C-alpha cells in the first residue's frame, strides 16, 4: 500500500510539473494564433485524433498487464514485438489513408481547404505515435516508474521548446511541424528508456511464442480497443459535431473550454500509470487485499480530484485572464460558462479511467467495460440530438451538458455493475455529497467580483475539507503529511 501511494504521489508531482509547462505552452500559443487559427488547430487535432485512435487496438493496457504479470525478462521484448506487429497492421493503412484523403475531408466534408496540410502532417505523425504507448507499457509494466516520471517532465520542456518558436514563426503549419518533431523525439527517447536496461535480454519470439502471446494480448486488448475508440470519439464529439454547423471561432471557444477542463485528466492518468501494473498483480494474488487497497486509494484520489478541480473552476476566470491576457480573455469569454459542465464531465470520466485501469482490466470485466463506454457515447450523442432538435439557443452549452449527461450515465452503470459482480461498492452517498460540495464551489467561479470570491474561498474550502474528513476519505493526519511532502518537494526545486 505504501509503495502504491509513494509512486502515485511521485506520479502526481511529475504530471503536475508537465501540466504546468503544458499550460504555459498552450497560453503562449493562444496569444500567438488568432481565434480562427486556434479553431483550425483544434479541428485538425480532433479529426486526426478521432481517426488515429483506430491504431490503438487496446495493446498498451493489455501489454502492460502481460509484462507486469511476467516473471521472465526475456518475454518482455517478445510481448513488445508481438504488440507492435499487430498495431502496424492497422497503423500503416490508416496513415496512408488519412494522408491521401486529407483533401477530400478538408474540402468536401468540412469546407476548409486550410486543413489539408495539417491533416497530412498528422498522418505522417501517426507512423511514429504507434510505437509510443507500447514502449510506455514496457517501462510501466517493468515498474521503472522513476524513469517514466522523469521522462514526462523532460519531454514537456522539449514540447515547449518546439511548439512556441515554430508556432511563432509559421502559425498553424508551425503547430503541426512541432507536432511531428515532438512525436519523433518522444518515440526515440522512449525506445532508449524501455530497452537500455534489457539490452542483454532481447529475445525474438518464435512462431509458437507469437501465437500464444497474440491470443493472450488480444483476449483483453480488443475490448480495450473498442472502449478507447468510443472514449476518443466522445472526447472529440463536441468539436467534430460543432465543426459541421458553427464557425471556426465558435469551435475555438468550445475547444478552449475542453482544453482547460481536460487538464483534470492528468490526475487519473498519473494514477493509471501506477495502478494498472501494481493492481493487476495484486488482483491475481489476493482479491480481498485488492479490494481494500483500491478502496482506500480511490478515496484519497477522489479527495484530491475534487479539491483541485473545485479550485480550478472557482478561479478559472482569473487564471485565464492572467495567462491569456485581456484581449484573448475577451475573445474566449464565452468559454467560461462551459468550463464547469465540461469539468464535471472530465472529473467523472477520470473516475471511469481509474476504475477501468484498477478493476475492469485486471479483473477482465470486459462486458461491463464495453457497455459502460457505449453508454458514454450514446448518452452524449442522444442528449445533444435532443438539444439540437429542440433548437436549444446555445449549441455550445448544449454540447457541454450532453457530455456531462453521458459521463454521469456511464459511471452510474459501471459503479452498479461492479457492485453486483464483485460485491464491492467504491462510490457511496458520501462521495456524491462531497462531489456536490465541489461543484457548488466551482459554480462560485461565475461571480465577477474578485474580492467577494477571495472572502468566500477560504470558508468554502474549509467546509469542503471538513466534508472529506467527515466521510473519512482522508484523515487530517494524512492531509498534513501530504501537504508537508508537497512543500518539501517544492522547496527542493527552488
């Protein structure tokens, strides 16, 4: 348990530092590009991402699970090669198809010829992206978390050094030049990190090895693959659907709110980096200890997510004004109203993500996983369809609310299904009440007067902490220890 929390804490710190660097990068780019140019960037990323996800195949999570459970280091390279072979059966035709279909997608579907070159650069980038998540699974599966977390911070600096000058020089095209270069550097770096410690244990798989590994990996990866496709299409649904009926400027407003709200996913991603390999092993060895470990760990993470997201939502206008400047703040002012429902959407999805990596994948509960993700997309699409049919006056808000409804419906089903299958309920009425407290604080972000907000913030935060302590998600002693750890880490970096 101590080992799990230790690595999660370090993962939070590294993800947090990478996120701060990423925020600086995003706001600098926002200042450089016009609103229409930012809209084109978001649309190209959304189209490319929705297509690029089809190369995923669920291989990263499945490979991590297999590597974590493996007792023989010579098997690791065999798992890697088998996964890469399977992935590039999809990646190669996908990249070629996107490259040559980019003119048609840009001019016939979206009516924006400016998207042709960015989509073609995205297609080339896909060829390098295919390796990354599987290389990452080698590092994570062998529990070399220290290397992984250092890499996350360093590569964030590399990203800023590429994107900021290239966007400043070449605008939208510069963004995608940087996108390609960043992914090339990332792939090479991960390759060195993954296999340098295993250089004497790189054994090629035999035909028998390949057949057995293919079966083991694909038995779980196929459902993870479908789930990942559904999630990506859910995440990109707003931008892709709105891009068909509203202006690039309106797409930019919605995309900006998504970028801000999605930062909360860094927390759940930090958790899954550690939870998947450790809890996969624990689930096989001791199911009762697995439940106890997950429950206590989830309560801590839930508290951290609610605390951090409520602060982010409460101070969102001030953060954006400070980082983006007065002119960009006015251009993206309409996005402020969208942040809270979108933040709720990604908070709830972050819980789905944690449960997916910590329970559904280790327990191979593939049916629940698939149905939960289907519900996520179907609920969102049908909710937006209703808003659109009823001619809801604000399509951007309608989309934000639809994503929130989809996330709530999906998670409610997953919680109920896990409770029924494992006789284990990880999300209780207390979690719901504490979450409502956090949402209420986030809603306070709509208050314009900064002084009133400053006066309200301290008592509201104390009240939220008291709710967390009363629910016993986190003790005061644990909170003080966590605070002291963070402060000590901050002092060391100075």
